[in-house]
């Protein structure tokens, strides 16, 4: 909206928060841009809220497990590093009872005026949280790629598929031709984009994927699928995973099946978690900066709330870090 109106994001926030001095012509341009982007009246009502709690909400939906993973912990660290110095707190909820319970949590946060806005994670196919937060009058910023180019303010987790293409290229250069992908669920936008990039990268190399698997991000699920892949008559010699913890689970499954990493099977993770250097062999992975993503999404959130901030830094592109878990394809 700011780009369309030719103004800063802070100016947009001031208009819809009714805070600060903005000239009438500028305010008119901003409201015209809002109309072109189909902002609903409830979005305006959101920004006009004057009662502040100095608190930002974060709801993590983890069905079946009340646990904050390593990547989420780094993300939260980045968020806190921006909120705390500016007098804001982070109110986090862990939900393990599915999408309906998550929706009720946003409803309670809005009804009780517990937070000034919310940070959304885990962008989903058919995501209805964007329309929900608008209808509740709850400012929201998504970390991730919106489903179907929704106009919700967002910070892309990374360029769609970035790092997957480098991983495929790396394995192909090592002589691998039978390559599989074990990634995240079919209802996660990020997982879908990575899987598409994997298939396109394989096609560009003149190869057909040995397998593409969609599962949850747990190491146990990754291990089970890896074991199944290694039982095939034509087994992969290289596997890309949707996270480092999945890759570590796959590495353990390969060992238990009697295969050596990387002599028999090359493994590539995703996220660049610190623990990757401590496994044996050290994990080849796509390095991302979760702390930086947390900082940027927190800055976008405060900007939406009308705080005067410097321009957020550009998000670093993920890059491949080659370690000991990949090697030349077995003859």
C-alpha cells in the first residue's frame, strides 16, 4: 500500500491509527491506495483502535505436541530483540488442538484486548486467518508467503524455493542421479513451493525425482519415510529434507538400515541450525537466518502500529553450506 501511495509505511500507519500529522492530500492518496487493494472497513477499524497494551501476540499451532522447535526459538529471539527495547512484550500461545482452537485463540485475544496485533506463522494453503484477523479488527503481519497473493502485510520466509535449487545442483555435480525429496505437509505454502522448486530443478538437470514425500516436520516421520525409500528396489543416493531435524532423523534411519552417510547416501538439510555442525558427519544444509526474519517481522508489526522505525533490512537469501553429509554418488 505504501508503494502504491508513494509514501512510507509509517505514514500509512499514522493515517489509519489517526496518529501524527499527515497532510490531507497525502492521507487521501493513502486511503485511495487502500481502496484499490480492497482493504475492508474492518481493517480501518483495526488501525483506529487507540487503546494500547504494548503487547504483540504470537500463536504457534503444534498439533499433538506442545513444543517450541529450534527454528521457532531463533525466530522468537529476533522478535524479542526488537520489541523489548521499545517497551513492547510478546504474548505467546501454544495450541495443539487444530485450526479451530487457533481461531478461538485469536477471537479471545481480540475480545479481551490482550494484544495490539499478532504475528502469524506457518502460511497454509487456503489460509483463513487473514480474513479472520481483519474481521476481528486485529492488526496482523505474516512471516511467510501468503496463500494466493493475499494483501496481508507479510515478510517472505525466503524467496520461494531458494536453497532447494542450489541443493539439487550440488548433488547433481557430485554425480547423483537418483535424488528424493522429503519435505513438509501438503497444506503448508512454504513446503509446496519448495517441492515445486525441487521438481523444476530436477527437470532442468534432465532428471526425474526418485520420490517426493510430504509429511510433518518431525524427525520421526522423516526417519520412517527414509527407511521406506531405502527399501525400494531403486533407492535414492541423495535425499533433500525440509528441515535439519528431518535430515538428522533420516541420517539415523539410514544408519539403522545399514547404509553409510555419505558413502552410500548423501543428505541435505534445511535451516542451518547450530546443531548441524555437531552431528556425525556434519550436516550439509541450506543456511537461513531465523533471527533476522524475527527482527524484520517485528519491525513490520511495530510499523503497522504506527511506531517510527528505521527501514527494515533486506532479508538475506538462503545459501548452501557444504559439510560432511554429502559426497560423490556411489558407483
